C-alpha cells in the first residue's frame, strides 16, 4: 500500500462477479447523508487496472459518494508485489 490518494469515482470499477450487495433504502440514505455531512472518513482500497481502478473494498462508500455528488474519493492503492512498490 502506498498512502492515501484522491481518485475520480468514475475511474473505479467493481471487479468481475463481485459478491458484494450494495446498500439500499434507509441504510444507503444514512450513508449518503453521512458523506454529505462529514465526507468519506475511511478510504476505499483499489488496485490499478487496465481501465482505471478495480475496487477491492469500499463498494458502498463509493456508491454513496457518487450519489452524494462527490467526484473524487480517498483511496489506498494496493500494490501486489514488492517490485511495484519501488
């Protein structure tokens, strides 16, 4: 991992066949309001992909950030090997 960076939400994509269910209803509305009031407090975790970034953790935060009108989200970019970290 290499620090926290701001990444455009439009560049983050779920990995193929992700098993996560996005929040709906009141739970989603509460998260959207929290992000409007306080911003995204915990960065999402992504890895660089051929097209933008692949979401590893934070699907609901990213979805709520989009709905709340944010164009960027704090993220930690996961680096899978030591060679990439240099």
